[in-house]
């Protein structure tokens, strides 16, 4: 079986790699690794790649994309992650909102939002989780009540990463409290974060990333911002989640390569670390898993090119990728010894403290965007056809 890219795709890979090697600056990397959201370096960079059509490459040219294949989109995102230009939790507008709007949005919504996303002018944050609704999204309780030409929203969201720098939020709300089945009473909206009545407060995760709790008090949202049909939002979200859980592992590959290089260059007791059989065995196992993760991600892109929504294949990447992240971080800390526990702000931290960060980041990522237990349930029911 041939797992290689086509010659054209390989040339495109090289084009992306060479371009990012020239334009990704130390300031951009530091800003993104600070995990506080998009700053001036990131906005400048996103607009720069937007000029090339690389923010939302799979979108049609008429909407600001380049009409690229999903494989090409995967190549761009994988290299963005490899170069530490964009953290994996970013580009929600391009990676989640735009492709879902192409399927379910009105023509007016497509024209209003997708070109601006593709040009790098706006970002759209996710507004799913609530205090009582995490993995069980059907349990959201924020209310959206029709009033004239608007919906009036009241309620609270939590862990809404991006709401402090994005211009809009992709929000799931309850529009039919009397629905017999909860998921049949939910609708999806695009909400302008500058609207009166919205309050954004920071929440800090264990890996130092800023996320937010967001309060909605009599927030008026025009009916034209309802995505698709009323009370069909949960079904649109399942598609959006499949796009969200597509998990290129470029940044894991980069961290693994740097760990291998460290083991080749660093001596302990007069011998390079890579001479230790336990270190070699650990690294060899991780190399196999990095390749598996890469192939799983490529397969999801291939399925998308076949117009197949990866409902259970994307959760495979999410579960495998975040657990691989944890294994790389754990292996790195063990190999580096006590210094491996030092964080990025210590001048003594080897590999700039990235192994310690990876370990903490993985612990959080295995929970966010749907816990890995939920991912396994999706794989079991939708992929294997097992009973609930």
C-alpha cells in the first residue's frame, strides 16, 4: 500500500516549508507559546498567509480560499504546527466555522464571514461548554428567545478560548426548552462579541493557557445570524466537532525530533544519552507512534477529499494524538531527569522547558474538545456499530 504524497503534493509541502522557514519569527513563536491568545505578531502573520490563500485553503476561490484539496489544507496546517507558528487550538474560524458554514450556512453568511476569515481579518471563537454541559453538549441551558427580528440570549458559557481576541463566537443555545429530547431544541448562532450585554472574564488552565467564562445578559442577536434551521444546531455541531477533532501532529513531530537530537548531543556518564538501551527503546516506540498519528491525520484529509465526513475517524486522531502528546512529554521528562521538570521560564530548563509543558498541556487536551472517553464512545457506536 502506498502512503506517499503525490509529486505535486510533495512540491507543495516544500513550498509551504520554505515559506514558513522565512516568515516565522522568534517573536511569533514566543507570542504563541505564551498561550494568552493572538497578539500583534500573530495577527500580522495570519494576514500574511491569508494573502496566499493559506488560512482557509480548502474554501472555494470565490470565498477567499484557493480551492485546494483537503490534503493541501492538511499540509499547510501540519507545517504551521511544525514551525510553531499557530498553536493547535487556534484557527477555529478557518478550521471549524468556515467548512460548516459551507455545508449549512446561508449564502449571506458565507459571503459575510468566510472571505474575512480567509483573509485573516477576523477569528471566530467557540461557545459550546457551560458549567453543567461539557461532554454532554445537549445539556446546554443558555436561552435564546425570539423577539421581533432578534433572538435575546441569557446565560453563561465557560472554557470559551479565544473570546478575548476573536470578533465573533460560534454559539450553541437552547431555543426550544420544551423539546422532548434535549438535543432537538438547540440552535447554532454567530454572535458579535461587541454586542451589549456580553462580559468576558479570564480562566487559566493548568497548562497556563488563557480561556474564558462568558456571560450573556439580554444579548440581542439578529435572526440572520442563526445558522441553518432553528432547533437543528446540535446536528450541525456534530459536523463541526468532526472538523475540530482533526488533529495534525506537526508540533508533536517537532518536539519528538528535538528530543531525539538532544539525546544524540547530550552525554551522561561519558556516553551520549542515545546509547542507553532504555532511551533507545523509548524513542523507537515513540517514532512508530508519531508515524501512526501522521497517517491517521492524513487519512482524515483524504476522506474529506472524498466528501466523507470523518465522524469517527477524527475522534481517533483526537484520542490517539493527545495521548501520544502525553507519552512524548512523559518520556521527555524521564529522559531529561530532574531538569526535565523545569518550566519554560527557567534558564536551566533543557529544550526550553517544552517537555514539561507538553506533559501538562496533554493532561488538559485529553479533556478539552471532548474527553477521550467520549471519543472512544463515538468510535465504538459510529465506527464499530456497537450498542450504546
